């Protein structure tokens, strides 16, 4: 059996031994029996323990160009993106090439990214995943 100690309704310590054998009586009362899967960080309402809710990942608003290129390369898209930008014509193509070659960062909602996504067959969720992966590089 395991025992948990909580502060402010959050489990801060879990031990695998009977606290009565380890601590003085004033410390023992801080622990309650818990299931084997309870871990530090779980919620404790005084009666039951619950795993904390899983928060959706935060999509970064921007990544560095280095991060973007590394993420695209890892996804097998770097050459396709470079070729797609190189093939763009007119002023839009010229602006896209300047952004691609000289920007220090890529913003998730900038027009070039929003235009390239569908062109490459990427959904908004896939673009979010690329930005999340890039932020970790």
C-alpha cells in the first residue's frame, strides 16, 4: 500500500511504507492511504485522489527560422517548401522568397504560412503540430 501527503489539495509526496514506521505521530497524520497509481501532482479533495486534467498543448505563435527548417526537414517537407516558394511568381513570390530567406522567425498566422499549408496538403492541426515540434528544437 502507498500513502500520500497533500498540501493545498495537491499531492506533494507519495511513500511506499507505512508512515507510522517512519515518522513521529504528528507527521503520520499528514498521510492517507492511496492507490498504487497516485503520484505527486495529483488532485486530492480530502476523500479521493484524481489525476490532474491533461491540458492541450499551447501552439507557439512563432518559432525561429532555424527551428522551422529543422521541423520541416524532420517531417520530410523542407525541400518541398523551398521548391514551392521558389516557384511562386509575381510580387507574392518575390515577397515569399524574401521572407523565407531573410526572416529570423516564422509566425504561425502569417499569410505565407496560411497559404503554404493548404498548398502542401497540410491541415491546420498538422501546421500546429509542426510549430509545436519546431518550438522543441
